[in-house]
């Protein structure tokens, strides 16, 4: 049948076209509104920039949600901030970053050093996304020589005053004692203490032990102490040994060797050959150490004997800053630091304005700011890259001394820098290797369990374990694995109350209800409101819940999840294999799936075992600390502000219980790792 032009049997195509046209018009209107809003925001920012003063200060950028994007410092706020908005960044990652800036804040200060201090505090406190961030871990150990006090001060005739003690120390320093360091780690301090015992034979015992000795200890028998506790060395001779030890720690080894040589000859002249032989052995031991260090200390000036060596390497989106410490001309060792936000921060900083610094230099300067502000800084820095002189001057002003930096050292200092660069390369290679291994384990576990995980980097596992001693001091632990690593900042312990001692099933039920009850309620509330569930990242439902146990524990977890209305497919139990042998574990599922044996050499099983073992370790340490508190009355320590579980455990371990802590002096308390002198005084007052 032929259709005439006036007939219109089907108007759907024209109607659909009209609807599409309306959609396009609405989209165009929305896009025009967004573009107008962006233009208004940019104009407002440019107007604000135009009003900025040409003074030192700190600036902060925020997005539409109020999240802090970036913190920076400037000698000239107006010039520095305006540079961010003068270039066209369209089509780049930085373009999207600049487009997100909707608000900024600035703070004017008097000097660039003050700007450095403020920038450092804001970065560490607010953790902006586009700043390179180093972990705030600057608790370095020191070698401490206790007493005597400076000349002219009234001093009681205590052991520390007459016969000073050499010891390991970590905490705030004071003027009552002498401190040497800092050292890169505890091993470096202990190695130096062993050397001082061997060469100078200074005592290391606590004052309480020293005061009650009636015969010399084993250290005297093996010639590692001169026996001042029982009067086997005079106060004058001991003071001379202390003086030599301090000179050695300060790098004046020539004077030490000369003094030992003079004393040896003096004993030989009066036919005291046994004492002369002891001094000869000291000289030999000290000379051997200096030879191993391969350092010509005499060729270094006094200012060059205390040096920090900084080497940086950037590769694969990661960075490593290797810090080597030289004190008194002796290379004490190094420590590697791995910052966060490297990829975003270096892309942003190098493309955001006229900054032409390499990623390595950006990382290095960020480390110098965050590491040395508020901390002791040596007079000399050796760096693998040339650092801005203004930055070094600002760091020196903040520390109150003149600091020099060089990136092209010679002779011995060049050797130190080459060693630090090699250390940075090795540490970064090790990190990348370990990360690759962890990524492979994560991928293997996701595939083995057939999990629907779009982004393995966000794969999150929470593992629970119960620990107690015959039903006493029951504790549950929850450890977290995310982004291919254990996240100990998200670990949690739960004191289990109101259940029969030894009932692990009831304890597991209680901890799961406490952990996931609030999340389930938040999800239910959001569902009722017709919106997607919004849960903080640290409290969101994980992709996998591991419980250390077989069918019994899994059944208990299943009941909890059914009661809360949560997905049963998340629950997996780790059941020990035949004979409880490692590598024979099987995975038990709460949703009815058959058991899975991954194989003893499976990468997935290695990850499961790693997470399970960490949960077990965390539960046991918490349980032991709680048990010690219950048995010794540790609640007296719990009431003291600043004494947390770790410090409380160290105190109880050192002194054998609360009675021992109460009987200790302030100085003895301050000798415990993590206990500052002020906190030691607070503990002493609280227990007396």
C-alpha cells in the first residue's frame, strides 16, 4: 500500500529526536553553567592573588569539598602564587589539578625561616595530597654519659656523679648529662657502647645494681669494666677514662691515642708492666677500629667531623632518601626513608609553575624541610644534588646555627657520599622488589578466591584472632592488609568482656559484632534514605574477612553476618591442615562453597599466612600486656597521662613490675626507651 505524504502512522522517530534535542540542550546548559562557575572561581582567585603582598608566607589550596590539595612556602607570596595561574595546563594531569582549586588561604610571616616552620607543621598535620610527605619518625637514639654535672654545681656524691655510666638513650635530652649522636639506629649505639667498654672500660650497670655490688661482675672479669663498684679503680683514673671516651666520641682520636701512649709509658717506667700491657691492648683495639673506619680524622676540620650525608633516588613512582650519619669523623651507619605522594607531588610541582627542579631534587628538599625543622642539624650536609642555598639558610636560622651544604665533596667526604648513593640505590631496589612480590601475592589471592575486584591496589583484608592464657585476659585482634601492605595504623585490639573464659566462639562473635555492627547500621540508614552507603575509608566493609579457625569459627562469623544482613561471601576461615603443619592450611567459606587447598608453594597461601600470623602476633602481644597489667596492678601506670601500652610494657619489663617501677629513680625511669625526663618525673610523682 502506498503511503501519502499526509499520513503519519508512526511518530516515534520524530518524538525521539525531539527528546534527544532537549537532552542536548539541557547538557549544553549545564556545561555552560559549569564553565561560568569555573570562570567566576578563576576570576575570584586572580583577584585575590592581585591583592597578595610581596612578603614571606605560606599558601594553601583547597578543592570544592574543602580538601587540602597543596601547601607551599614563598619568599614573595604574590610572585609565587601568581605563577600557578599564569600558565595554560589544559590536557594534562596538572590541568585537572589546577581546575580543582576553588579556594586558597595565605599566612604572612616575618622571615623565610618562619615560613619554613609553618609549612612543615601544616604538611605533617594536614597531609595534603600533592605534597611529598615523609613519615614523622625522628626518634633517634643517643649514647648517654650520665653526670657529673658541670663544674661549679653542687653535686651529691652519687654513683653517676663520681663514676659516670655509659648507656643507650632515646628521648628528650637535657643539660644534666652528656649526649652523643644521634645515631641512625639502636645497633649503632650498642656497637659504640661495646667499643667504649672494650677500650675505656666504663661501667654500663644501673645505679641500683652498682650500689649493691660486693664483688666485681662478669664484665670486670672479661676486661670490659674497671670495677668502680668495688673500688678497683680510683675516681681520678676513672675520670680520665671518661674524658678519653668523650674525646673519642667527638673525633679527637689523636689526643686519645697520645694520652693512652703517655700513660702506658709511665706505667712501664715504674715497672708496672701488667697495667702497661692493658693500655697497650686498648691502643691496639682503638687503632683497629679507626683502621676499619678508613677515615683520616686528622685531615678533617672540627666542623667537618659532624656530617649528615643525604642521597636520593627516584624510580618507578617511588623515592628513597638515604641518610648517613657521621659523628666525630666516624661513619655510624645509615637509614633509608621512603616518602608518600611522590608521583602526584613531583608531577604537580614540576609542571604547576616555573619550577624546573628534577623529581630527585624536589624529594631531597622536602626531606630536608621535614626532617631538620625542630630537630638538631649538623653544621655540614653532603647532598647528592645541589640544594637551594636559601633553603639551607632557612634551616640554619630555624636551628640557630650556620649550616653549610655541598654536593661535590672531595676526599673522605666524597667516599661518604658515594656510599650513601649506593645505599639509596640498594634500598629502593629492595623496596620495588618487595612491592612486586606483594602485588603478585595480592593478585594470586584475588584469582584463587575468584573475587570481583576491579582495582587490586584497593583490595582490603581484615583478619581476626583471639588470644588468652587459660581464659585469662582474653583479647581479640584485628589487622588490616590494604594496598599490598599491612596497615598497622589501622590495627585494633578489643578487650573481650562478659564471656566465659576460654570460649573463643563467643569472643569471636563479640568482636565481629563490635567491628561490623556500626557499618551495617550506617549502610541500612543510607539505604532507607535512597542514597548509596557512605562509610569512612578506615571503617568501610572489607573485600575479605579472615578468621583464624575452621568450621566452628566460620559458623560463628556466618551467624553474625546473617544477623547484620551482610554478604556471607566475605568470610573465609583459615583451617590448619593435618598435623597443624605450615603450608597445609585450607580455606573454609561461610557461603557454602567447598574447602580450598591452595598448595604449600602458592603465592596466595603465602599472603594468607602472612596476614594470619600478623593477627596472631598482634593478639598475643596485647594479651600479654593486659595480663601483666592485671597481675601486677598496672592500672596505676594506666592512669598516668602519656604512658600508653608500649611504654607501660617496657617499664614493667625493665623493673619487673609496678613495685620495681615505683622504686626506681627519675634517672632510671628516663633510661627506658621512649620515656623522656619530663615523663619520668611525672611517673615518679604519680607513684609516690
